C-alpha cells in the first residue's frame, strides 16, 4: 500500500468514528498549494441562535479563499491560524436551501432558497449568519447566485469608496471610470455596476478577455499586454484598481486633479504583507494631495445582498461563470483560478 493510500485509509477509519451526522467536505490540514485540499467526511456544522444551516447547492471560489488556503501573505495567519486554518473547510460563498434556523432567526424559514456568505462552504452543509444571507432570486440558478456575494459586495464597496453610490439614479453620469482587473470576479461586477450608474467605463484586461468586457457593457477596453493604460494620455475621475500592481505614481498620473483611486486586492508585494504595502503607502499619501487615494476590504451584509438580488432579478447585472467544478474537483478549480485564465467566476457544484 502506498503512502497516499495509507493516508486515505486512515481518513476512512477516522470518518467512521465521527459521532453524529456527517457530510462530505473539502478540508485542508495545513497551508499550501491546491495539493493540500482533499475530500473527507466531517461533522455537520452546529449553528448558533443567530445562524442558519444551509444545504449547499453551489459555492463560489474567490481569490480570498485562495489566500486563506495558501496562507499567503503570512500576515493572514495571525487571523486564520498559525500552522493551519482554524476552519479546516474552505469556502465563503454559497447558495442553497435552508435546512435549519437558530432560535433568534426571523428572516428565513426551513426550505427557503438563499445565497450569501458562510463558513466552510465547500461542503454539503454550511453555517451562515442571518445577517449575511438574502433570498435567492428565482430567475437565476444556484450556481449563478453562489458567485455573487464576495465579489459583487466588494464591487459595491469599491464604487462607494470612489464616491459612486450605485443605488441612486445615475450617480456617475458624466464620470469616467477605469477598472483594472476588469475581467475577474470583482472587476466584472464593477464594470456592470458602474455602467448601471451611468459612468463611462474603461476596462483593462488581457487580449483574450477583451470580448467578455465588451459584452458586459464596457465603453472602452484596453489590452494591458500591448498598451500602457496608465501613461497619462487619458485621465479618469475614478480608478478602481483590483488585484493589480501599478505604482501609486502611475495611478496618480492617470487621475484627474481631484480624482479618486480605490485599491483592493493584489498578488504582488512581500511574503508577509503582500499588496498591503502599496495600499498603505497610498493611504498615507492621500491627506497631502488633492487627489484621493484609498483602499477597501470586502465585507458582506444582508442589505447589500438584498440590493444585489434586486439587480439580478431585474437583469441589471449578470454573474459571469467561466467554469463549474464538482465538489471533489475543488483542487482543480483552485489550480485554474491560480492560472490567471479565469473570466469572471468559478463555481463549485454539489
């Protein structure tokens, strides 16, 4: 018997010994590449009085989940666990059916179809706080709903940080907005939300992803592999820089004198703090210049999810799903995300 077979056999014996109801889940025993992820049987979550137990129909894969799985940058481990994640089942986004509700839950009942954020969503069941869920629109699939919460809520927050409140009527009319990383999960929603707000939107992506941005409604599309999109030739009222790495100087060069740059994500930087170095430098400089430089961290809450549900129901925004993977193939899904080829989002189905 090989070492790998022995490990699997050990997990099978451990699974049989678990007390109470169990479920299939993807788990990780430490930080690392997609190879640390494997399927196992684990106990079903026990919900608190303000939580909902969701039978997961689909889950979304996002860059934040990748960071937690790899433990990079290292500063994340101060929050999620030093040697391994305290929550061994990865996954944040979910869509599914309410299986049980806590004693203080008032907005949902057993059988309701919901979407939102939970803990350990790469599993058959996941617990989620009531204030991080909304009812799933009837006109979209579970897979579509599952790729909305983290990315679309982050897109909303980014636009608000740029002075655009999408819930108002055409608040960005006449504004020029540039979106870097426009073909990714967050970027695809920023493009749609900014267009719905009335902005003139320029999306930045690689050549292979340009057609997708045109279908999302971008007025202009720049292939960053052949054009310097921050050379100062064009200036923008708002730049939403998603998972990019341009210097603060270059961002400022393409802003109007009183423009705003919103920085979020990023895969560059040191092993300890990652892209946070650049973001913190931008925030420190902002009080001393006319331009506004800011950073955001995405969060999810019921009011934003309900607002997004209305836009989904109306067809104002549409989730873009590149690929779907079954639960057992989450490691493959993680490798595909890490390849940088994803257009929009990746969904996990159960």
